[in-house]
């Protein structure tokens, strides 16, 4: 509870006023049956119209005050719960934004979506219900029980038999409910994952005619959620008959014994009427409490999942930043005995003991077989991951000693998986520099060979992008992503196989622009085609996480067997293609 105080504190007045105003409604509910008994016993029995009218007016006023209290209590409860969970959702999103790549790998996208939406909604529902019922249900239970004993202690003993039995039944139901609700939230995760994957990859699904497969896959996930939901809700369903049976049996017992007492002259008719109402109120309050507990059981499963996000230890922070005000100025890169694994363990290294230096302004090609560690290597420079051992230096400073913001502002990176966002092309490019002029934006696009096709669009740079850049080709998407990185004016530019969908002529033009407009920028280019890196100042050949060789194209062609194999295999393919 302590961790939620920052989200409760701004709305503490609403958290207090909601339950307090509900007390007004409770007091009215407790008073009305007594007032009705007085009308029957004194007004109706004595045919005193004035008494009946007077007491009737008092009941109307009481009901009005009750209504105002109920409305006020409901309003402040809603305000408190919605505001609290809104801030909690914001905090959760901000925490996810701080996740490193390693942290993100620990959760599926669907699970994160569920936690930010459905889980938070369930917490909101139970907070709202709890605030409304916090005093109402216990207050009604205690108040009605007290009034029942004051009216007829002997008859009230019937209730004392029922309450422990109901409490035991509710406790049993709650114990069963929690694991079922927990399972239900996990199946929602799985369903969301499936929906997201299917919608994101709908073009691939259609091209491979896999609609039926995906439908069956969704059907299974949907059926799992249905089954989990039914198992959980069966518990809720069981609660109602138990409570209704208890209510009817208790009411029947009260009417039976109370009726005999009225016949015997031991109890007034009005008192029996009021007593019956109090019995119903007691049982209704128990029913309300049981529903709150049931909702709480589901909410606790959601709270546990939310806490898992809040408890995540961010492994990439500025805590070790010895130079928080330092900027990347030259772009010199040095790897000193660098080893790396995604799980942080020495036994599963994907990079082993790398040593090399890249001088400012140099162009370095990185080549190697799939799984050789190319992407892993470049991700260490902007500190998307941390090394297991050794150190990565930028301008002679360990990357862990920079602030993350300053380090990453100095590094432009076009990831292997190109991502564009919904919005206009201009808005997407301005991710590189929000303050850039239109001339600078066009210049960056021109360097990336993107200005031509963008200008050909009817709306030019104001053209709307589909989600993920769905309305442009793969090559166009790559060029826009390169333009976005160039607009950043980085000291280090990393291209992770970012021209694979671009034709060789366009790629050659992009490289030519790099040589003229990015002379002072250090460039690291990961490529599958040797033609993409053969003019680099030096080429790094990776083999199974190790540097097999490093040198110019000519040097490697003479001395490096893995490089020779790649080169000649590609030459053969080109000749065959020709």
C-alpha cells in the first residue's frame, strides 16, 4: 500500500469525502425502517392522520438527504478511483519507457498492454466499489444489527446463527476465486499477443494464405479465455444463490417466530415490519461485502501483475554516470576486451573479447554470417545493452559514465527492424530533430535518397503514414529511417543492415552522400552484401562472436578465409543472376 501513496495523496480529499458521504446514506437507511414502524404502531393503529403525515414528511426529508449523500459519495468515489488509476497508468507507462532492451525482453507486448489497460481497469473498479462500500456495507451491517437487537434481542439471535455460516461460505469462495482470476488475466495476455501479432502481420498472413490457421489459433486462445472466464465467474455465480438462500431462510424464520410473537402480544406489528427490513439490510450488507471481496480477489491478481512492472529493476541507468554533462564530440569508438551475453552470464556469450578502435570520421563495415553478433556489437555503443566484461569507450570515456540521454543523442542508429509511426512523414522525420527547419529536413531526406519519392506524393511531407509505415515500400521505409537518423546530426551513425531493401544504384548514391555530407561522422555499417562495405576504411569480419579479421577490402580478400567465402559466394550469385 505504501508504494501507492504518491498516487493517492493528490486526491486524498476525494478518498475521504466519498466514504464519509456514504455514511449519510447509511444513517438514512437505518432510520427509515424505524420511522415506518412508528407510523404503523402509532399513526395507523391510532388512526392519527397528523402523525402519519408528519412522520411521512420526515421520511421524505430523510430520503432526500440520503439521496444527496449517496450521489456525493458516488461522485467522489468515482473521482478518486479514476484519478488514482489514471496516475498509476501514467506511472506504469513511464516505467515501461525506461525499460532497457533486456527488460523489454522479459515481457510480451500483449502482457504489457493488458497490464496497462485491463489490469488497471480492474483495480479502478475495486477501488471505486471499495470506497462506496467501505463504510456503507459495514455501517449498514452494524447499524441494522444494533437496531434489530434494540427492537427484539430474542428474535435477533436468529441472525447470529446465520452470519458465521455465511462468513465461512464467503471465505471458501474467495480462496477458490483468486487463482482462477489470476489465470484469467494470463489468458487475456495470450489473446492480446495473438491479436497484435495477427494484425501487425496481416499482409504476410494473406500472402501465405494462412487465414484459416490464424483463425484456428485465435479460436483456441479465445476458447481458453472463455474457459478461464467461466471458471472464475462460476465462483461469482455460486455466491448469489448462497446469499439468496440465506436471506430467504432467515426472513422466513424471522417472520415465523416474529408472527407468533405478534399473535402472543409480545411484539408490535410495526416492529416486525421494521425488523424484517433490518434482516434484509443485514443480509444485503453481507452480500455487498462478498461482492467487494470477490472483486478484490480479481483486483489483487491485477495488483500483483502491476507490481511486477513497478518492481522491475532497470538495468540501464545513469547511476554510474561520472560525467552527466558530457556530450559526444568526436565520435571515437574503442572496444576493450568486450564480452557480452543477453542474460548477463559468462556461459552464454554472444561476443567474446573484442578489441578494436574506430577513429572519428572513419567508415567501418561489419560483416559476418547470421548470428555472428553484428547487431549485438553495435547495440553496445549507444548502451542499449551493457557489456558483461570489458568496456566500450566513446571519445575515451566509458559509455556507462555518460548520461543515457547525452550518449544516445550523439549516436544515430537505424535499427535492423525499421519502425515508423502513425502521423505525417514530416512528423516521423522530426523525431531526429524537432527544431529542424524544413530546408534541413529536406536535405536529410535528399541525402537518404528519400526526397524524390516523398515529393512525388500528393501531399509531400504532409502525407500520412499508415501504422508502422504500412503504405510505403520496404526500401522507402528504410530511406525514411535513414533520413530521420541523419536529421539528428549524430557524431556516430550506425546502420544495421538498413539498405537491404534498397537497390544497388540507390545504395551507391546514399554512400556517396555519406562521403560528402558526413565526413566528420563516424559510420558503422552492418551489411549482408560485401558491395555495401567494400569501400569502407576498414571492415570487421565477425565469426561466432569473435573478430575473425579486420582490414580493408583488399587486405581481407588476400588473407581472410571467411571473407573470401562470403565474397566469392556473392560473386557467383551475381554472375548466375546476370
